[in-house]
């Protein structure tokens, strides 16, 4: 017997009438799940399309692809004010992703919200806490033992709150997202600055602090200042030694570390056709180094092939039905345009000490000589979330095999970091791993490792000048090995392997020769490699923990005696008054990244314990008073001490303090600990020439005042020992605030105008003491 619905579907045909389509029949209404790892979470292209059409009618102009993704995820498409670079968009992301170092604080904050489960699909990935020392398997086992308390906490809390958990050894968060969760047209936030890696699959994936993640996990809309859009048009095609990495190295040289701030980078043009999906991921990943909100590529055949290769053909087919909205509209306007001819693009090497110092390989030898960089190459490192795809590994192995066939191996130390268990298992099966090991490589765990400072390096002493080259993304001073004298250079895996063979920065594989085992000259062959494995991917070991159906009985315990985990206490609300006679804790000079504000490396183990990790606050920042790090003057007793110790002394005495900072303060990692620590130790405001986007938002979320000099030259007028008054009662949307400076060397007080970007909702965060306090207050109503 037919159901009523089935009978109704047959009726028009029986009567010879035209059969009109219903909404359920439209291609965009198909039920296609976001991922193979979850049930019941569907890609909602129909809703995205509906929302986008509302916005299109309002704006009545062509849109970029970046705008289409953001506007299709608006919480209120009818009422939302929309102006690039000005409006604060309230958005509904499709997913949240957290790595283990940031997940601890995010989950601790979520627990404070008192909700039974996350409202938005969320995953946690264990990749940051595994230190590279002697090799993958042993390093992984050691990490499981050392970090057992943290892993147990994350495992149990993920099970409790309905979060997917990727165990240690799974791989690096961004590679796992690309392989399993990213899909074209989606919006995702992740608690790591390299979340934009998923732009390689047409996803707007944006790095945020843990407090932003908590909002989305708790079913609140996520707020983002409407980014500008920078177009990068690619023409020509990649060939020879030039790799996808060279595109972003070139772009970083053009735009610099702050040129992408407040903007999304949108890659398009005919040159895209010569780039693999994972190559596009590489380019988007390192967009974090130019300050971009995120980077992305429009949907194309490479993405479709990758989805099919990773068992997501249905998603690729579904995306094809929405393809008209997975690209920019004809005539869409960009705020800035960069054009690169890939046929003319040289391989580049960026660094040292900053990822935007870009040098083409043809000029690099001269730069080494001119700058007196250490010529001997000590270590070459390939892998990381930026460059650990099958294509990267197979091209690297082709170069290594070329060297082996001539009877030579790596001259410098050489390490290989697979990006995921799937990549590790596949290159082991297909032979690339054996080639790289025979070449002299040490295969590390599927984790971040040396890229984030998790490297027990022993071949040089601290303070010894030396050079290393990696296929990583970030090379700030001391980041990889905690040695400020290490000159870290960033390049494609191809160049890293080639230079590792030579053991010298002076080697150019495009023009120079090497000596084979018999002393004969030979030139390395151009690298070759497949974008995808012909036999398909080998998934390797099962490392995923799905949340159980019955979660009520699961207990998430945090020991009061733990030095790794600490339940959070709410910050105090603002007292409603101006703050007078405050000391300047430190006037930081020059580059002050989140690595300077809250170092990683050995401090990663305290990411779940706010008080303990606060002992690293600003210990890497350079004090303008003496040119030294971690040595500041205590205004109350005249002593010189460490920055955290001085801050704690002020806090004990009930004295609020401020930090004065330079340009692009807080660039680098998304780590919210760089905002939590000054708040925890009694800080009121961070006053700078300019901020990096994520750090400014993180400070606001924790109830701090991120303020900028309306006139950047005023930074020079303030001395480290001056006292200041901050007129907090002047805080109002779009209005400046006053900083009154009392010179330490005598003379009249003077006023400095400060600017800010607070909106009405964010002002409530400050007044209530934090965004979390504001959320809790709203729940009580």
C-alpha cells in the first residue's frame, strides 16, 4: 500500500498533469553528511543559498567568493549591517576544531558555561604535545606517558560534551581537517592560527582564540569584523623546481607580515589549474604569516579529485551542484589585487627571523654572503601542517632517490614529519618513507614537533649561530629550537631536500652541481611526484574516538593538586572607574609576537593551568628601557626582576598595570594564553601602535582593553618608567579614549589620544570582566 506522500507524488502523473518540483526535489536539498566520522550533520547548501540570495538582493552587486561564504552564514541576513572593513558580522560557523594545547583552555571555559553538550560539530586533535627527540614511535609513547593527565582530560571531556577526539599519533589538526572535514563553501573556526589550511578545499577556515570557539560551541553567533578581500590572480603554470609553497613565499614578500591584516586572500585565475588541492592548502596555510583572516581558493577539479580520493565523492558531487556560488561573481571587486605569473615564478627562500623576507633562489647565495648568514646548513626539516601531503613526500623522495642513485646521502641532519597517520601509512606502503630513511632521514611522529618548538635539539649549543631550513610556515627568533642564534629559513620541501644534500645555503639546484660517490659532477633532476596515490590512501591505525551515545555517566575530573590543569575562576568585573597612577609593566620594542608574549616549547605542558603558564608572560619581549628580555623595573621597590614576577608583585599590592607595544603586536599564533596571562596577573590595557587581528579579539574576550595610539608616533613620547592614567569611563563606540602620562623625569603631565575597535557587545565583555562572564550573566536571566 502506498504512503500518502508516495501516492501524492504519483497523482499528477496519473492525471496527465505537469509534475512541479518541490523544495525536497531540488539538487541543494540532498542530505549529504559533512564527514564520514559523524552522523546527522548535513551540508546545508540550500540554507546557504537562501541566505545568500537575501544578501544579494540587499547589496545588488557582484560578490567575491570570500564574501559569499561569510554572507551565506550570517545569523541575521535581513538585518545585518554589511560593509567591508567596518561592520561586525554575526556568523554561524559549520564546525569548530581545536588542537590539544588550545583545547584544554577552550574546554575549561566551555565547562564554565554549564551546557550538557556542544551545539556545533566540534573536534579535538592531539598534535602539539609530542616532542621530537629520537623518532616517531618512541617519541609518541613518551608523550603519551608524560601527558597522560591532559590526554585523559581531553578524552573524557570530549566524550562528555559530544566532541570527536583524535588521539595522539593521528596527525596534525590541519591535515586531519583537510582529509576528513573540510568541504567547499563551508565556514569553520579553529583554535590555531594555521586553520586556513582548509582553504585548499574552498572552505573559509579562520583561526581564533578559545573564547571564540566557546561561543560557537555554546550556540552563540560568532563575531568577525567584515574583512576586506585581496585578490591574487594566478596565471601561467607551475613547473620544474617551482612548487605551490613558492607562491605564498612570494606573496609574503609582497604583502609582508601585516599586509593581509583585516583581509581574506582569495586566489583565482587560470594558474590555479596547475596546483593540486593539497598544494592550495599549503598556500592557504601560510597566509597566517601575512596576517590574513583566512585564505581560500574557488572550487575546482583538483578539489573534486581530492574529495574522491579521501572517500568523499558524494560531497564533491554535491559541491558541483552548488558550483555557481563556489566562485566569485563576474565583476566582483577586490580591495587590492596581486598578479603572479607562475611560469616566471622562481623558487624562493624566506627568512631568517621573519617569514616575509623573501629571496628568489637566484639571488639567495648573494644574500647569504651579504648578510653574513652561517653558510653551513645544520638541519633540513620537511613536513608539518604546511607541507606534508602525499605530493610533497613523493617529490621529496624523488630528489632523495636521485642522490642515492649517485651514491650520496644527506650531508646535513634531516627530519621528516608526516602530517597524518594516513600520510605516514601511505608513504610507508608506497616506498617513499624507506627512500627518505635510506637518504638519512629521521621520521618523526605525526605531530607538530619542531615547527612549534617541540624539538629536543642537541647538535648545537644555545647561543651558537647556525642555519636550518624547513618546509614549515613560521621562523621567528627561537621558535623552532629555542636558540635565538638559529637562522631559520623557510622553503618548499624540494629545496629543503636539495640543500640538505649539499649541506650548504650556497647551493642552487637549478644551476649548481654536486659530486657523486666517485667525485664526478652531476645535477639533480627536476623533482617529480603524484598529487594523489594511485593505489588510494592507506588509513593506517585507527586513532579516532567517537563520543558515546550515553554521556550522562561520564565524569570529567580535574585534580586540585594538578600542575597541568586548573579549573577557571571568573575574572572580576570592571569597577566603573578610571584607573590612575598605573605603572607600565614593560614598554616592548620591535616585534612582539605571541611567542614573545607566551612562549610554546616547554611551556606547552601548562596550557591547561592558567596560573602556572602565566610564569612565561612576556618573557621574550624586548624591554625598550634596557634592550633586554625578561628584565623590567619594579616601580614600587626600584628592583629589576622578571616580567611575570613584577606583575605578580603589582597584583599582590592591588596595582593595575599596562603594557606599551610596537607595531603588529601579537602577530603569529592564535594562542589566547597571550591574552589570558596579562588579565590573570592584573593587567588592564595593552596599548600599541597596532595589533594583529586574533590577539586583539582575544584580549577583548578576556576583559582587557586593547588600545592603539591614534597617532603612532606617540609611542616614542612614553618612557618605560612613566606613570599613566587611563580614562576607562570614556569607553564608547567609535570614540577615542585619553591616556594621561606623568613623566618619570619630571615635567608636566600630557595627554595622548587612544583609539579602539570596541562595539556595543564587546564593551559588555569589558564591563562584565570577560566574554565568558557575559555569557554566564545572560544564562542567568
